[in-house]
C-alpha cells in the first residue's frame, strides 16, 4: 500500500492527519448485538487529527482521499454513547468516494455535508480543537 501523499499538501493543521486504517482495511467495531453496523471496510484512507477530539472523546476522525482538488465535508453517524452522534470529517475525496463512505456507514448515517472549500472545513473543525490556542 502506498502512503497517502496528499496529506503533506493540505493546509495546517490538516497536514498532521495520521492514517490508522489504509483504504481497504476492515475494522470490526466490536459493537453490541443491537448496534446496526458491526464493522466497515474503509473506501479511502482513515485516520485522525491530533489535537482535536470528537464527540466520542477520542481523536477527531478523518477520511482522506487521494485527489488534490477533492471535496471536503463530514458525515455524522449514530452512536449510542453520544447525544447527537459522532462527526467524521473527510477531505481530498471524489464524489464517488463520498458515495462509498456514505454507503459503508449507511446503517448508522445521520447526515452528510460537503463544503465548498477547505476554508469551510478548517472553520468546522475549530469546535473540536483541544488546545488553548485556536486556529
């Protein structure tokens, strides 16, 4: 598997995203029998942004595509341990990648949104930043 080369070209802090599950990786969530999604095969690289915390109190999740001028946005998925679900952001993805992400998470998908540009993405992630110094 080739490393994701798009990350280094993204604006800070997105250029610090850490990939933990390369495209095609299957992850079993180990969820209870009543949770509608047992696991997922990631259609694009998947990781997290250090210094940002999601609703699940873990590092903020990110899907990373391989398209220089790709789309950015987020999906929000149902989780029984969060009040309004969990936000998972994406960047550098194609429309087909967005469709594949939504399909993979369909049983728990609450919403998905795309942004016009990375400035909107950078604004959206500010709410998840953990450090005192906000971007």
